[in-house]
C-alpha cells in the first residue's frame, strides 16, 4: 500500500525547464497576436459590410503583427521540434549519420539567421525613418521582429546541435 503523498510524487511530471517555459510563453504571445489580428480583420469586414468607413490604420495592424507572429511561432516550433520535416532520406542513415546531418542543417540554419541579424543592423535603424500611412507608426518596430525572432530561433538550434554532439560522444555501455 502506498501513502497518498508517495503516489502523487510518482505521477508528478518534472517541472518544465526555463527554456520550455520561455518558448511556451512565446507560443502564448503568438496566440494573443493571432487573436488581435483576427479581431482587427473581423471588425474591418463588419464595418464595410454595414457600409461604414473602416477605422484608419486598422488594416495595417494584422499586416504588421503577422511578422511578429511568424517569428514567435517559428521560435516556439523550433524549440518543440514541430517544424515540418522531410525525413525519408535522413532515416536511411544510421544514428551517427543522422546526428551529423542534424548538426549540418542546424549549423546552416544558424548561419542564415545570424546573417539576418547582421543585415538588421542596417535595416532596422533605416526603417525608423519611415512611418506607416494609417497608424503613423515608425516601421522599425515592425522590422525589429526579424533580429529578435532570429535570435530566438538560433537558441533552439544551438540546443539541437548540443544534444546531437552529446549523443555522438556518449560512451557505449
């Protein structure tokens, strides 16, 4: 017979890591952004259906939030390994080949996102000189999604490389 406290401790899941909580939070922010985008589009459609004039700048809200949604969603999906994978050929390799291919693809991905961050050092400050027509918002806030999201995507890619290398160097038992 088990004591109730012992039974609860056996069934309890380990606490999620700080990274998992962070990227779950990004997914939740992405859901909130999607809800705001949906509400803005719905409001515009209803106003136009009723023959009323749309709200100035409201059509820009979903367009600009979409960039942030993509970057937050991509980072959360990268952490959870939820991106679409074409793994037919990858699965034909052995464990070492799969690990090396994972290291290669994640390394190339890191190079791509690091390049986007590097380009953003020019893009984002220059976008601050432009304003949107409807909202009057400086576009640096919109373009800032690229370096922020790229940095958030690089972290899970580094994690993937770490676990692949750790798997390669694991001592046989």
